[in-house]
C-alpha cells in the first residue's frame, strides 16, 4: 500500500506561507533562501522543545515540524522559528 502524502503549510517568520509535503510524521520543504535540496524533518513534541529543530545548512534558518494533536504524530505544519548565527552548531 503506498504511503499517503499531503501538502502542508510552511509558516515563515515574516508571516508568509509556503508549502511542503508530508507523509506520516515526516515532512520535506524548500528553504526560502533558495537552497536547491529540500530540508527533511520529523514531527516533534507539541511544546516545540524536543530539540528536533531542522536547520538549513546554507542560511542557518531553523524550522520545527509540528505534530497534529499528539507528540510525534502526523505532520500538521512546518514553522520557521529562527536563524542561528553562522558558525553556530557547526
């Protein structure tokens, strides 16, 4: 049986909305910096404190994949949460 894929919202810090795709608790989306390769992440906990941040290796923007209703559940949306300084976490 093929995995069901759905379009999910990617909410950026500036308030604009982009799109990504999800299957199960995994999501993929393109960073707004123009990086050609997609970012990949899995859903974390509802409070966003799980440490499952996804960071773009090119521009250092960070994102959270938000679960739908329960920790580590199906993907609800992706949210940009910040930008790290270059060199941090490298």
